[in-house]
């Protein structure tokens, strides 16, 4: 702020010298008639004896002040711009941290394309148009105010005329368009949300889109919102530029009308040239400043929804600090107990898990079975610590798992989901997911790959071996290969609990048997929880929990359930 004020004062001092300098240049003798007190004082202070030399000195000083002032203005612009744009980094980082720190349930209710847009686009708009606009609005306001104050001292009547004419133009236009600006702000946010959603879904479902030949439908949906966005953005830009042309008519039209008036009254032009020079120069300085003030103000209003979105998300979402480092240890040596657990999804009238009770002994192998919608995936998410029970407790070796203990508990778990996520990176980095190159143990990677029966394919069929890139979401691999990499990722962690959520559903019979054999090798050494897609995978389980309507309907070995439960028998025979 101090730098802005200093640069403005230097510019104003240079402008203030123009009027007396131009006056004396036309009629030097006016210096001794004390028409310009400031220059007379400077003349006597420097002890000049020659008015010509003094005028050369004053002209040079005006020129120097203009150079220094503009250099300082440029420096101020650089500092303010750098400050504002670095807020893009800090705000986007903070917002991303805020989103990622939310519980898993938050992402079940949020659209990923909206979150991505907020981090990458809305933050950028907030910085580019709102924050940077405010900085430059303040900068230009100081400069304009300083010029107006200078004019008020030199010529109060001229100052009032300029203030009323220039200010009236902007005030009138703003009053006419302010409602449009508010509508544009809302429309920009809505259409951009829709554009991100359509694009994200288009690329995410590209296989189905290509097969069903729905490319034109995606383009049509995108085109509709993109057109509306372009129309709203162009309207916002046009509104910001309109006053410039009206102001030029007022400013330069005023000069022409003044000259015409003098000519009609037969007044000497030389008598008004100094005042017109001041008016023209002040207008030259004021017009860009006033125009930029209006432009920045309208762009701030047009993008205020970005500020609303970022502010609301950072305020309404509590930041939950999460460390990737070990935060403690929790031995799972006895049992995992779910005690009367109930869980309901937001806005759901029926609980997904309803007063469920189960006990899993350490180093046992258990299976979860049930029809689609029975609550198997929700139950797995509760065990993984991704969802917290609405009521009831999860207890491990006598300790209730909640708060900070959730992350400690998760350090004991390796998880293979039904749908494996692969990042667009090497097979090595997908197996050792989330670790830096210096943290990866290559021997353990190969061991995990061998247990998942993916080592032969990687080492013998791929020219770059473990450094082979898999493409976005593993697009260059088959479904079975993707699933085996996911299994290898889980086995690489080498934890005490292994959870497999239909993890072999994409494997052929031979490969499935190889993977199951690897899992059998850790029997009685690890606790294994399996959600069954094929009943062949759970036959060797120590216990099978038959889940129905979010509760345990029956428990037993495969043979026990097959013999006494008609429903279980039907599922087993069907699958």
C-alpha cells in the first residue's frame, strides 16, 4: 500500500508541475506576477537569474518525475500481481487439502468433476478476477483520487466538472447493467459446472460411448453449455468496456466544445491553452484509471460466485489433518467385533446396515455373501474405517475404533476393491502405490507380483518390464491384468488383515486358482475377509457370513450353510 501511495504522489507531483510549466512557457513574465507560487518559490530557492534556464530545469524535472512515477507504478504492478497469483497456489492447495481431508462419505455425495473444477478453475477465477481485480482496483483508485485532489487544489471548478461528467458516465452505466452482471455471475458458474460434468463423464465412459456411437450426444450436451458460457463471458467483457467510448466522447468532446466556444466568442486561444493542457493531461491520466476501475469492478461482480463457492467450501468443511506417517500401532491378535452396528447413508430412509453383530477371529479366513444390495460393500467400508457407524461400535482387541485410532487401524489392512484404480504411471508405481521411488522395495514388489500371478506377464511379455506405463486407468491392460496388479498392490503392503471385495471376479478360472492358492498360503498367518462373487472362492473359508437386509442372516462353513439354508443353496448353485 505504501508503494502504491508513493508512486501515485510522484506521478501527481509531476502532473501538478505541468500546469504552471505550460503557463510560463506561454508567458514567462507571469512568474514574477506570482501566478505560480510553487515555481516562484523554487525559482528563488535555487537562485536562478535566467527564466529560460529555469524553465528548462522545470521541464526536465517534470519529465524525470513522470519516468520515476511510471517505473514505480510498473514495479507496484509487478509486486501486486505476483502476490495475487501466488495466492492461486496457496488457495488451490488449501482447497485440495480440505477436500481430501473429508471422510469417505463426503465423496459419495459429491461430484468429482465439481471438486476438480473448484480446485483448478474457481480458485483461478477467484485470484485472476476477484483478488487481483481488488488489488488493481485499489491501486487505480489511489491514482485517480490523487489526480482529482491535485485538480481540486489547482482548479476546483474544473475538478467538479471532471468528477461530475466522468463519474456520472460510469455511475449511469453501472446502474443500468448491475442486474445483468449478477445474472451473468450465476450463469458462468452453472454452465461451467455442466461443462466439466459432461467432459468428465464423456472421457470416463469412452468405451461405452464409442461402442454405442454416442459421441454426437456428448458433443451436443457440451456445446449447449459451452455456448451459454461463451455468451455470458462475452457479455461480461463487453459490459466492462462500454464506458470507455462514452467517456471519450465526454472527455475529448469537452475540449472541442471549449475551443469552439472560445472561437465563437472571439477569445484568444492562448488564454485557455494552459488550462486545456491540464484538462487533456488529467483526462489522459484519469480515463485509463477510471476505465480500469469500472472494468475491475464489473469483473469482480461477474465472478463473485467463485468467491462464494471457495469461501463456503473452506468454511463449511472442517479440515481434518491426516498424516501419511505411522501414528501408532494397534495389534490385531485376538478378534474384530462389530457390536450392534447401524449405518445409514445421507438422505436414505432405510439403513444399509441394521444392528449388525459379528465376530472375526484373528488369522481366520471368512467370507461375506448375499444378494446385491444386501449391504456387503457398506460393511466392508465400515471395517476399512472409511465409514463410521451411525450407531454401534467396531472393536479390535478390546479397543473401540474411532477418531485417531481409525488411521492406526487402517495401517493393519490391505484392500483389493472390486474396481481397481490404476494411475497413468508404471506398473512398479501402481503396485507400490503412493510411495516415492526411494521408498520402494523392489524385492517385495516382485514377491507380491509373483503371488498375484502377474510377474510372468510383466517380466517376459512387456519390453519395459515393471517400468511399462499402464495408461489412464489401466486402459492398455486387460481386466484380469488390472485386477492382478490390484491384488499385488495389496500383498505388497503385507499387513495382518487382507480384505478382498470380489477381487477375483475378472480373473479366468486358471488365474483365479493361482491367486487363491497364494491366498491359501497366508491362511492362519493373516486374517482374510472375502466378499464372494463366485462361491468357489469361499469354500475353504473358516466361516461364511450370509448377509441379508443389512444384518447377519446366518453363519457357518460352506457345507453347513449349503445344507441348512435353501436361499444359500440357491445362490451357490446359481453362481
